[in-house]
C-alpha cells in the first residue's frame, strides 16, 4: 500500500516519528483529539481483546463483537486498519516481530469483509510506541510504516499517536500517555481504553510470546464468528522455579523492554504465565489435543467467550 499522509501520496516512507510530524504537523492535532477523549474501562461482554503479537478482524454486523481492543502497549504499537465504506476493521498489537506478514493479513481480512459494500478508503491508525530511552518504539514504528508502504494499495494514515505525541514527563522520566485503545466496530469510534479482563486463555496466549513465537496470531474466525486460539507448541522452559523465586523488580528489569513504565499487573501476569508453562510443558499434548484449535463462542446470556467443548 502506498502511504497517503495528510491526503498526499508519498514516494518515500518517513524514517522516524520526528520526520513525520515535521513534514505533517496535522498529526499533532489528530493525537490531541484522541487525548481529549475520556478513557473507558471496557468489560468482557461484547469485547474481542487482542494481545501482543495478535491480530483480529471483524465487520460491524458481527453480532458477537461491540468493541475490539488492546492495551499494555508501551514500546509496542496498536495498529488499526479500517475500510471507511463498510466499517470492517482489523486491529493488531505489534512489538516488531512478524509485522510484514501480519500487515498483509490485516489488509486482506478487511478487504474480504468489505466485499459487496460501498467503496471506501483503507485507513490506518497507530497508537502507542512512547519515546523510550532505547528507541524500541521508533524501531517498531519504522517496521510498521515500511510494511504498509511497500504494498500496492493506497492507505491513508489518519492517526499517529506515537513517539513524542504519546509521551509525557512523570518527574524526569518519559511515560506513555495512552496504553490502550478500543474501537467500536459498529460506529468506528476509537477511544483510550483499559481492559480488566484480557481473556480468554490469557496465560496460554502469553505463553506463546514468552517462549519466543515470532509470528502474529490471527485470533478471530469471522466466518464462524468464533475466537480461535492455536494450535501451537513450544519447548519446555528450563529454570521455571528459578524465575518464580525472583522478586517483582527482577522480573520487570529482565523481562520488559520498558521496566520503568509497565502497568502494575506486569509481574503478577508474568508469574501466572510462567506457572502455566510449567504446568503445560507440551501444549500440543495438554492443550491442543489432536492438533486442533481452541474455539470460543459468545455466550448469549453473559456476552462473554465460552470454550466450545468437543
């Protein structure tokens, strides 16, 4: 997709966020508009939560989903691709791994969901990637922009709340302003958000990342209207007991790209993931029996995802 920045087709991809904002200062206004929206805490009913190195796509008529969203993005960037004619939307949580393939998947999913609807633009929104001292967020930004720019379709960057535009000073330390966003798939509204419930199968999904999977997992089957996890496998984790014996501060310093600004639940969530890996050393055997995915359907009474049993 050839990038369109502020309505202008680009021959070259911006090298970094500073170049983007210098050449197109209108993105400062767009980021301020997002900052001005009241943050919402989104419960599990009607939610499709997308974790790190995951993506999902849905259309407005999907009866199971009201909000698609992601959070806990510090150096990561949440990417939203939306077709303006149909309202079809894909959302991903990128940390730099598997971006090329995932960008292609996001766009093809949106195009598939937009078939038969009025023509429209493909719009791109980026949120996250605060200005960290190591430049991790900038690396993720560049990989995303490169992946979109080298494809043949035109794609319109309508939000870039990244880098300095998603950074505030707390004392003498840079911190993210927005950690997460939700998208109302019925209206297309995007808003700052937190998600107290990050399920289902949170520990299983986090285990895939902890054990080094490099691909971005597509977690929603829009034809079946079911959430789908796996199948995947990983090798046993050596020294799990040793990791679990460490302090929260040790886990932060050694397992986070941004230890100074992680949300409070980071260490607790990491311990839960390590325990899950310890108890499921071969998920191909204990979790994905017969190499089948775990499917979840939306429960009509509660609005939450429930496992489809064989």
